[in-house]
C-alpha cells in the first residue's frame, strides 16, 4: 500500500535534519517551505508541508517509546474561548494563535514566552462570529508571522519582536465578515479568505504581497447578479459561466461561498486549491429561486497562484442547501490507483463523502461516504454529481432530517495521511439536523440569516428523551483507505466534536477528544497506546517537532468552536477551564491538575411571565442568544450559563447587560439596535422558566 511519495521522501531523508540541530537558521523562504518534509524538526506551514498531510517523519516517539511520553511544559491563556490553532515551529521557537486572534511566541524547549501580540479585536465583533472567536493558526515567511484577525484584518508581525509590521483590512467591516482561518504563504503572497456565510456575505479569497500587504489578486466565489458591473477581479473571466447557474437576485445576503479554511498550494501543477463554503441563505429556494448549481459554492477551486485565474473546479454539492461547506482540509498525495501513480487531492467535506480528485484536471476519481448519509443515493462517477435523494431538498412546510448535517460528517478539524499505512485519519462525526424553511423569511440586519427554522430541532425537557438524543450524537476517529474507499478501523469517542489529527513515522496517530484526553493510536491497527487527561476539551490538532535531538508533541487544548459553544450536551458541559498550549516529551512528568469548581445553583426568579411573553422570549433566545449561551439556555460551559447567572435575578442588571451592553468589551454585545427592552425582558422570562426546570428537575 506504500505510495510513491514515501519512496521519494525516504531518498531525500539522507539530507534530513531529523534531530533539529541548532545550526544557524536560514530565512524561511520558498525553497525552505518547498522542502519542508526534509526538515521534520520544524513545522513550518499549517499542514506541516505544502501537501498538508500532517504527517511528520520524526520517530523517536513511537509505538514502543510512547508509554514514556509526559507533560514537559504548558502555558495557560487568559480565557476559556475555543482554541483551534495549529502551532508552527521554526528553529526552536513555537508560534501560535489563541482566541481573539492573539499571537504568541514561546521557546519551544522551555515554554518561556518570548512575546505576545494582541490585535485588540473589539468585543462586539464576537457577535459576527458564527462559531466562537477562534483562530486556526498563523503563517510564517521571511521573518514575519501572519495572522488573519477576527475583524477582517490581515496582519504581519515581526517574528523576533512581536511588533506589527503591516496590517491590511481585507473585508468590508460594515458587513458581518470575520476571519478564523490560517493564512498560507505561496510564492511571496499571503492568501486569506473569510467567514460569514450564516449572516449573509459574498465569499472570496485574496492574495496580498507578503512584504508590503498590498492586494495582488482576489477571486469572488459567487458572481455578481445578472446585469451588475464586473468586479475588476481575477474572477471576472468566470462571471458568465457562474451566473448561468444562478437565478433571481442573491445580492442581499451575498450568496455565501466563503473561503474559511482550506487553501493549499499544489506545487506539482503550480496551482492553489481553495475550499469554498455553503450558500447564503441556506435554502436554495430563498437564494436562487430554487434553481441551479450556484457556482462556486460548496466546491474546490483550482486557481493560478500568481494571478488568481481560474483553472478548474469540482462541486461536491450542487445547489447546496444543508450548510455543506466544502472548505474542509485538503490533503495532496500521489496514490497508486489501477497501477498508475495519480497526483490527487483528498477531502472529506461536511456532506459525508470522501473525495479523491485528479489534480491535473479536477476530475473525480472516486467518492464513497465515510459516515452514514441520506441526502443522496450515491455519486455518479461519470458526471461527478450526487444522485439526489428525492426528499433531500426541503421546501414548503416539508421537513428534512439530514445526516450528516451542517455540523459536518467532518468539519474543520484537520485529518492526516500516513504514507506508510496509506490511510487517512478522519475526525468524523454523526450529528443529524432537521431543516425546515423559515416562513415568512425576514432578513435581520447584522444577525444570523439562515432562512431555516432551527427551532424544529427543539430539545425536550424529559431526561429520557434527552438521553435518547445524546446517544445519537457520535464521534469517531476513522482510518480510511483512500484507494479502496473503505474504512480500515475506527475508534469510538463518547460524542462528536473532537480534535484534529497528527500522523508520525513512529507508527502513531495522535488525536485529542472532547472529553480532554490526548491519545495516541497505532497507525496500522487503531490500538490505543497512550493517553493523557488534559482536563480541557480538545478540538485542535497536535503537531510534532524536535529541538537538539528531543522530539516534542504540542497541542492547543481548549474547547469551543461552533458546535462546542452552542451544543449543550458536550462532555464536561458546565465547566470549561482556560485554554492552554501543552507540550509533551519522552521521560517528562510535570505535575498537572485542573480543579473543577462547584457549579452555581439555578437562580429562581420571583416573577411570573405571561405565556405569550415567554414564547416571544424563547423565539428570540433560540435565534439570537443560543448560539453562544447554548440551545434551550443550557450552556456548554464556555460562556455563562444564564440559568445560573445572578444577573437573571434582576431586571435592571439584565437590561444593563443585554440592552445597554455593559459587557461588550468582553464579547457580550448590547442588543439595543436589535431588541426592545420589552423583548429583552421576555427573554429573561424564558431563561427564568429554563432555570426553574433546572432547579426542579436538574436539567
Ligand atoms: C456572540 C456570543 C454571544 C451572544 C450571541 C450572546 N451573548 Fe451573552 N454573553 C456572551 C459572553 C462571552 C458573556 C460573558 C462576558 C464576560 O466575560 O463577562 C455573556 C454574558 C451574558 C450575561 C451576563 C452573565 C453573567 O453571569 O455575567 C447575560 C445576562 C447575557 N450574556 C445574556 C445574553 C442574552 C439574553 C443574549 C441574547 C439576546 C446573549 N447574551 C447573546 C456572549 C454572547
């Protein structure tokens, strides 16, 4: 099953800097980035190398020695918000990003902080972020560290001093754009996309000069509406072709197609592969008169890295309407398929299918579902198109319960590919969601504009029913054979929303889970060979590096992100400690514990609300507050559980926070622009009802 890649790399190994000797560091330039696999002591790009396999050739930590792996040092960040970053390690320094787009540099051996850079994101920006104030990591090039900031800035920081070198606003900040993705540096340009598809924006990817921060090119993933002026962008040449797949006027909510994660440089064909997000609003009937494929949403786009010009695309979910983004991480490899070496890209996007695509032309080679799915009856390999299940396109009053759902069969948590086992390790999950049109649909300025009524997914109060729902929420590490398109083995986690993956030449696969355990598995069999309880939920992927002959495993431990923030039934719900960067090495055993405080009791409010008021409050809560404070007022523990908040007891204090925004700098905006004081008091009535339920029935 060995692939061609392994053979090539092993030849190059003779020249490998395995030990991470502290020789005079050369600048990180295109040559060094291109040769990254020959420097396993460093982790220089988001996915480890340009190919983003998240496979590293260090093997001091291996199936034998891993039992002696222990905590060497950790650094605790200042808040509890989610940590999704892949740290970078360059010549003995570890660079990472934490919540609110903060950048940090540490001595990779000792953990001594070298500098911190805070872009000082305004707390209100949190309201524009669908999925927590997370950041998936920095990029490094020629002595600068690059970060995409939550408020839409792209910032270059001096790697030695942590001082800002340049900062460019990449979005219209009046709109609900945010950035959570990691920039990539390709041939002297920094590439960055953005998020905001749930709010109503138009997606694009841009390239900026790495030295100056000047815009070089931009590609819009969604065309301007019929009859509108072209954008004067690299995407202009594709406007006519893309427009032919759209109907009506999609400009108010932008059409979606945000480029919020995968941006991968394919050196073999000198092209950049860009993963494109879901449509906005979600239902095609509200977006495009129910017609058309809506290019280039839910696609992979191949672009020329110098000019941004279109080369090819593959659309996994034509006419997408389930939040099936195709932004999920992309891995490049050469696989032997039918005795031919094929240069392929592999991706397991939200829609549940594992795609192997020919990088020379974008043609689909194979696709099989890696989790159960009910929106198709399979993929037609001739056309590359899904065969739609008859009821999948919800319309009118009809409801469709989709599996997988917008949470993804696999989300942004990076998968890894091990060239020796030939397996791809996918952090997979099963979370169903019911979709029903929101009728009548009214656009809410600044807020979520899904066009779907998620309230149909109501959570019951009855404990048995809650347990039944919980048992349907599943998470796995799936080892997938991309050639046979078949599962090799799987590890069952307690629930969904676990961490990203690292594969190493030590025959290991590392993954953290929602319960806080960082674990190592035998890459061939899935046998668990090591586990460490971080006592913090894990969603980020670990990395490995070496300094002076010692191999390390590093991980950002910190729960959150979209599902982690809003879903009430996650492991350890109720209390989440601050996030931390944790570094492990052989024969280390740092004392480590996290003390869990008692949860505050439910607040019983001395007032009775009319049913109409509570119902209005419920409607507002579930569409406006629940995505941070948790569905049905049950918090996952990252932002306050309002049922236990002393603020709930006082109408005045409640108005001061929710209406006037006294906590706005801390990520809790004031809602005076959106809600009246009466509405806000109704929300209090609903939360008080939920608190009474907690007080009486404990849930
Ligand atoms: C974008 C995420 C987000 C949304 C949406 C949001 N909140 Fe908050 N809220 C927060 C955060 C973060 C805090 C904690 C701020 C701090 O650290 O003091 C908070 C704090 C609060 C508090 C104070 C709790 C305490 O014990 O200190 C109240 C009350 C509150 N929110 C009510 C609401 C209501 C009602 C809504 C909907 C109208 C809402 N929030 C929507 C993020 C959010």
